[in-house]
């Protein structure tokens, strides 16, 4: 296995090592109020991206059943709340 092929295979580990090295060299880049704005990017964007990515990995038949159940429950609860005073 050549070096380039090994790098392609282990690209994720290599990326983690590079990011950790960059953070060690420039720690003020990610501080609160810095150019990366971690109070916004981590709190909202990163969490949203993680949930979006995990939603994309769901199997289609599971997602279809879940959407149907959620919409049915929401419709039932919403309709009942409109009738009750």
C-alpha cells in the first residue's frame, strides 16, 4: 500500500490530527469572541448540522413511518385542542 493510498484510506484521522495541530498552533482563533465565533457556530450551526446529518442517514421506510406518525399525532392533538375550551 503506497503512502498516497494510505492517506486516502485514513483521511478522517489525518483531518483530525491536522485540526488538532492547527488548534495547538493558533488557540486564539477559536476563543469566545474570536473570528470563529464559537458561541454562535457551535451552539446553533454545528448542532443543526449534526442532527441534519443523522437525519440523512435514516432508512427511508423508517423516516416515512415516523413522519406519518408525527403528523397524525400533531393533527389529532391540534384538532382536540381547537374543540376544547
